[in-house]
């Protein structure tokens, strides 16, 4: 008989044995099913989480580079000098850095905003108009201020959606007057809602105004000083080059020689994305490790059940050997039975994993699609587990002495 015929005969015998022992087969399949479902679900979760965080990063800003002042230790002295960023630095970066599309600075504090008998404590920001395209902020109602408003320090502001809802409810805030500190401010716009950021804070819980207005009426600072500078690279590929250009420009302006500690720190959106990918990969590896343990436990279950099956069917094995079945026929019969059970568990686990992935994606609001590669690997792995853990019971059956087997009751 050809190998194809032998395999087909072994499959037929395996299916017959499974039908005769449905409960045992179901328990064998269950272990593999859980492991494969866990692998498929974990892979979908990792992909969905990575896509969600990546989407939040892309929505956060456009190829952003962040420049923050930082304290420096000078000449081994105990005292530290605090770095300083200014609007002159912004103009120099805008003029000399060729790999950026825009650059802006901003100032930030928190304070009370009052309207009628309502008030909220919120973030107050002063910024230039260049800030908004870099951070992808859009006005939903009204408009932004003009550059002339910054020059004359006009008391105008744009509200975040959370602040607008807290103070005005269903009313239109545009054209109304709110009080910030001791000064009345005219509301000229409301930003489109952005929801929570990847850091968990509410991006809509803020009020923004011209930087000149912020210095004059909210928090006096030295002329031209900014808390932070944000620049937008021309593309994701030029982010590193833009960061190097900004570092060189500020090093020259701040008179910092090579080898000396900088009084500013740069970080980029690309670096944040790489960090996010690294964290996702580590978490995925840990979760897949747990899922792999489930598969191994399922494989051990297959081996145990097959050993019991061999013990119970000893007389059947003796009869088959006595009428001409060879060792390879018995080995193939029980090995194929283990593989069939494992693949059945793999297919059912893949279906359950797909359902769980789609269900969790809908519940979390993520775009989670089961990976065809993960499905194929999971099913192939289940077949491999059937071969690995089914070989020992199958070999034990094949090595039985037919005389001793026939004596078994």
C-alpha cells in the first residue's frame, strides 16, 4: 500500500476512534483550543494596541521635535544654572534649519476661568500661530486670533471643548466674555475635540491665547522667554537631521562648546514611536509566552489522553498486529489520531480567537483584525504539537508485543 493510502487509512481509523470516544476527544481538543485562541487573541490585541497608540502619536503632532530647557552643572560647582529658551531662538531655528516646516514656542500655567456663576481650573497656554499646524489643532467654532492681536496683547482666547462645555453647556461661547485672573477675555473660538492624549490627559481641558497676552495678563515672564519650543520636521525621514540642525543652532546661540553639557534637551515624535514599538514588542512577547505555555499544557494533555487510549486499546492493537499490521501502521494510526485531534483544536481555537479579537476591538474601539499569518502559524503549531506529543504514545503502541497485547482483557 502506498504512503498516501496508509495515511488515509490512518485518518479513517482516527476519526472512528474520535467518534467512539467523543468526551475524551473533546477534552483533548479543549487544551489545544485554549492555547491557540490565546495566541490569536494576543496577537490581535498587540496589533490593535500598537495601531491605536501609533494613531494617537500621529494625531498628536506633525513630525514634531520638542525642545525643553534643562539645568546644567557648571565647572563642578554645586549650584546649577537653568537653561533658557527665547523667541530669538525660535526665529534663528526658523531661519537656519532647512529640514523643518515650522517652529513655535509656548508658555503654560494653570488658572481659574470664570463665566457667570461657573468656573473651572484649567491649563492656560500662550502660543504663536505657528503652534497650531504643528500640533494639528483645528478650530471648530469661531476663529484663531490674528498676528496683530499678539502684538497689541489683545485679551482674546480660544477654548478647548471641555472648558467650553463646563462653562457654557449648550450655549455658543463665541463672542462671550470670560474672566481669567483679574482680566476679562473675549472668546473668539472653540477648538475641535481631541479627546485624551496617549499620556491620559484631557487635551480639550485648556484655554489658549496669544503669547504676548499671556505674558501681560496671565503670568509675567522676562521678555521673549518661552517654556518650550516645538518644531515640525519636513517628513518622518528628516526628523533626525532636523534635530541635529536645531541642536547645532542652539549650541552656537547659547555659546556651548563641544563636549560641554547642553542647557536644553531635544526629543522627537519619532523617538516616542520607537519607544512605543519597543514596549509593545516586549509586552507582546510576554503575552505570547503565556499563550505558548497554554499550548504546551495542551500538548501534554494530548500525550496523556493518547497514553490512556493506547492502554485501553491494547487488545485492538494486538489483533491488528496478528492480522498483518506492521509497526509503522500502528505508529501512523496513533500519530495521525493525535495530529487530527490537535488540528481540530487548532481550527476551533483559531475561530474562537478571531471572534474574541473582533469582539475586543469593538469593545475598545480599536481597529483589530486577526492576522492571517498568526492564524496560519497557530494552526501549524497545533499540528506540530500533535506530532511532538503524540509520537511517544504512538511509538509505545507500535512497540507492543502482539502476544502480550492479545492476552490483555
